[in-house]
C-alpha cells in the first residue's frame, strides 16, 4: 500500500530567523539614542549662542561713532556754555549769546545798544525756560559734528551777511533729566584767532 504524502506534510516549518527581543532591551536602546541625540545638539546650541554674541558685539562696534575732533578753544567754550546750562546760570548764557558785529554796532542809533542788549537777554531767558520745561535739566552733552569757516574781507557778500571772523557750526547731542535727548545746533563766531567765541544763533530740537 503506497502511502501518500500530503501537502501539509510537504510544507515544512521554516525556522524563525529573527527571534523577538525583550521589550526592556528595546526601551534601553531608545533611551540611549535619545541621550546621544541630546548630547549632539548641545555643541550646536553653544555654537549658536557664541555666534549671536559675536554678532551683537560687531553691531555695537559698528554703531559707535569715532570721536569728533574739536579745537581746544572751541571745546573750552562748549564746556563753559553747557556748564552754565547745568548750573542754571542764565547770566553767563546771556553774556555769551548773540553777536553784534562792529559794523552793525556802528549802525545802531545812539542809545539803542542797551535796548538791544535787554531784548537779547530776554530772548535768552525765554529760550532757557522753554527748553527746561520741554526737556528738563541738562545732564550732559556730546559733540557730533563741527565745521569751521573763515570769512575774510575779500568774501564781501558773506561778510555783509554773517560778519567777518571764524564761524563754527557745532551739532551736539544733549541729555536731559526727563530721559529725552535733544539736538543742539550752535553757530559760534569769533572775530580773530585770539577773540572769545560768542553764540550767534542756536536751536534746540528733539531728534527725529
């Protein structure tokens, strides 16, 4: 009697190649992978912060303006002028403000020079009170720009309009007690190299 081999007998079970690993081993490997990933990120984070610090330092250096070169006698006058603002010495401000050239002085009617001084002193006081009201007490200043021009008798049109001598335009950034900065523009003039400076014109305004 011939025995038949069934299809089920022909299909033999193949051995399992990948035995199932314990769950604890898998979790351990996952935890180790996360640790390695976190450690690999730390150098990148440190590098990022170093780059940020370097960029901030570079930007601050780029924003720093080089110091402005101010003539010694002009710097002395500016110190005197702004010290008078700090100490509220209006009399000194009145004494160094407004310029009247010898030519213009000679054109004034007799006895009108004193009236001119009184009107000039009144304007200086009004300007001081207005600036103090708007900005507060002066705390300090910084020179931002200086430009000097000498007007000689040969420059007749300019001499007639502005007067002979050395004209110096100064732009300062002033700090006031109400935490408000102001741009202070001064037009200084002195008739000769040895003459003292006088404020021929001024303007206080908030920066844009």
